[in-house]
């Protein structure tokens, strides 16, 4: 008897923030599992180079510029993805902005920009994709451990990610039973986003993490793929933590 595997052949992924560390890992995995991949980011030069290495023939990838704060960009991305591949099966919102600033030093523009990228962008992308989502499709929003426990000097980011969590649960209620919606909350994951934090508090944070290491983008991507797959067909409105136990141990 053969071991069942996840197979996304004939399915289409719309992925925002695709040029980030976690975004690239998600794109690589979904492509390897057979999916068509519509990849969006502000950095289309970097993303185009990545996509060319992933799919030299360009038959299963589409690169699009998308500013997460732009409603028209979200609508165009969803429409062009459906035009190219015929449908959307999976939406993963991975675009994010993570900057350090204490509330006492935070001006209104800093606050608004963070919520626009980290929360408004999720809303714009999900709303735009819904009319094109095939029955049995799945949305996975990338949240953060910060959205559960807060984050020193990142109140704007934590507030936005907390909003992503409750938005995802609410959307799961609205779209059931046709579409499933879940969230993934990464903790400390290897990549540029956490480098400043690790430089400042690395040994302390690793000591607090039961698994005693950083996570990898690939480990996040595998959880996302599971939640989009038929293996998670009875899972909706949930959040999966990927943080080596740091959240429960804190």
C-alpha cells in the first residue's frame, strides 16, 4: 500500500509577500507539490529572478507586483491569477512589515503603515480572491506569535497580527462550508526579519525556547501546505503555532 502524499496538481496558489523568506519557502513547496503559483510582492525584480529559478519555462508561475496596502493591486492580482490559471484554490497572505519602535516614539504614520500592510492587506487580498475561489479551497493567513502575546517595541505589529487572527476566524464562519480559513503563527524563524532581535537577545530567547533553536521557513511552509491540503479537510477557524514551544513556555 503506497503512502498518501499531498498533491496540488491542477490547483492554483495566490501568495502575497512571495519574495520573503517564508514566502519563498511556501512557493517552493507548493510548486514542488504540483501547484500553479501566482506570486506577488513589491520587489518584482527579486521575485522574478526567484520564479525563473523555480520554473524556468514559466508554465506554472505568474509574477505580479502587489502593494499590500493597495485595494486595486489586490483586485488585479486575484483577477489576473484567475485569468491565467482558470481558478484560485489556495490563498496565503505572507506580506508583512516588522519594525522596532516604542509606542512613546511612534507617530501616526508609523502606526497606520504597519496596520495597512499587516492587516488591511490581508483583508484586501482575501476579499478580492473570494469570487474566484474554487469549492473546497483554503485560505491561510500568516499571523505571528506577537498577535497572541504582544511584543516589546512592536505594538503596531502585534496589534495588526492580533487582528489577522480574529479576522481569520470570522472569515472562516462566513465562507464555510465552501472554503476553509486558518492562520499560522510563526515564532522566531530564520531570516532577515528576526536578525536584529537575535543580535540583541538571541541567547535569552533561545534559552526560553523548549526546542532550543530557531525555526526554518520550510517548517512554516509545511504547516501551510497541510492546512491547504485535503489532509486538513475538517480544520477551519484554527491557528497553528510554529515556534518550538516558545509561546507555551513563556
